[in-house]
């Protein structure tokens, strides 16, 4: 099904690229702290940033925040159509609010018209933990789909179509099932996430499974990894998920390395970390292998553009699966750098 494209500032959600978003955890009313955090997020590649707007002070702060950052800002609002209007006036590019929860059809229509006139998109966010009573008897994924579609129909009745949908659950299987159902039922772009995913390690694993499974089925247009941690880490994790699913749209070096075993001759972990650091800014679509032994190294890293297979004192450098030369172990990094620079795909 072709997607509708929803413009959120300079980001086109639904155009085939998957954008990365995160959310500030500063007080939005603390303008300086919020700007500083958004700039950190921009630096690591965040393309959309959401800020909570729990009160009028926060809504008023948005104007100055928006004037000082480059990334489009999304206002996260619960229940209050007044805060949504104030955020729209402040210049946000999207509002996350549930139109069914803002006090009736009249207010929903007023808000939809207000946003439409200003070209501001809206995200409907259904959450497994807060479903209307009308849907509670259904299986959870079906209930979440129906709830999302109900909110969509409120907006469609107002002739408003710049809609992005999310239907997050903290249960990964429910989340996957819900998004599959929604993707089959409508053509609005989808914002993927596992909600309340937890602390860093567990949260990244859950998000990688939930978001990753859907991206591999070409479901999902923008992602947020939710962690009880620094939002910068959310963006880094989201990038890694996109890369692993083949959805990252910029050229980059992928480092693969062996798990090491009794045959290992070189410091694989330390060397792979050095190579990763060395390649962090290399904008070439390269797969670079760091393998611990010559016996299996070249064979096991098939598909790598170049790499090293460790020997006791000297190691083998290979390019496109073919041995090219032997170098002293202390020269591996220099040799790899040279090969990376020279490699022409
Ligand atoms: S590449 Fe060599 S050292 Fe690494 S895991 Fe395989 S056999 Fe062991």
C-alpha cells in the first residue's frame, strides 16, 4: 500500500526513508537546558525532537526553543486543546495528541482546522495501557488498532489527513501484532516504538526486536527507542537498529568481528573498537572484518569488503575475500586505514 506522506518541518514521514526521533527529558520550561539537549540530539543524528508540554509555561517556552534549534519540534500534549493551540502558535511542526480525548467533537474540529491552516501534522498515539472501555473486551492488538482507527476517523471527519499513527505497547509481541494490523488497515505513516522499554540494555533489546521486526517487513516510517536513560543513547540505538535492518539511508562503515575462540591470535575486541572509532566519520558503504585467526578468518567473513585475519606475529589483510598481503601485527590498523581510503566500490 502506498503511504501518504506527512511533512513535519523538513522531514517527509512516509517517503520511504525511516526518520529517527527522540524526546527531551528536561523541563520544557527550562529553555536553556532544553535547547542544549536538543543540540546534543541533533549532533548524533536525531531528525525530529518531541518535547512534553504539560503546562502553559512549557508551551510559551517553545517559541524560543524552536528559534534556536534546527530540528523540527513536536509538542507532546495530553487532553488540552488549549496547549495544542499555544504550541501551534509557537511554531511546532507536529503535535502528539489524541483527538478523542480533548473534550468533544467541536474542540477536535477546531484544533484540526487550526493545524491544517498552519500545515502542522498530528500524531495519534494509542497506548496499550490507556484504552477506552469500549475496546477493552477485544484482544489487545485488535483493541489498539480499533482505537487508533477511531481517532483517525475523528480527524478524517474534519477533513484532516496529515496524520501519523503510533500504537505502542511495552509487550513486544503485542506491539508487533498491533502495527501489522494497522499497516494492513490504512495508509497513514507509522511511528514505531516499544513503550516503557526499560533500562538501557533491556530497552535496546526490546526495541531492536519490536522495531526491527517491523522494519524488516517494511512497516514503519519513523522510530523512537524509549529508554530510561540519556536520550542521546536512544538516537544511537535507533541508528544501530536502522543499520541492522538495512534502513539507514547514509553510507557508513559496518564493522564485523569474530567472537574469538581458542584459535584467536590478536586482540580482536580492542582492534575492532579502534577500527570502529577510526571509521566513525567515513561515509563509504563498507563492511570491514576483524577476525582472530587466519585458519577461518577470511572464510568466515565472506561478504566483507576488506579486513584482517590475525596471525601470531603477522596477520593477513584481505580485500573482497582475497588475500592481498601480510603485515606485522602492530601495523594492522595503519594498513586497514590505507585500504579503507583506497577502496573503490
Ligand atoms: S575467526 Fe578464527 S579466532 Fe575468530 S572465532 Fe572463528 S575460528 Fe575463532
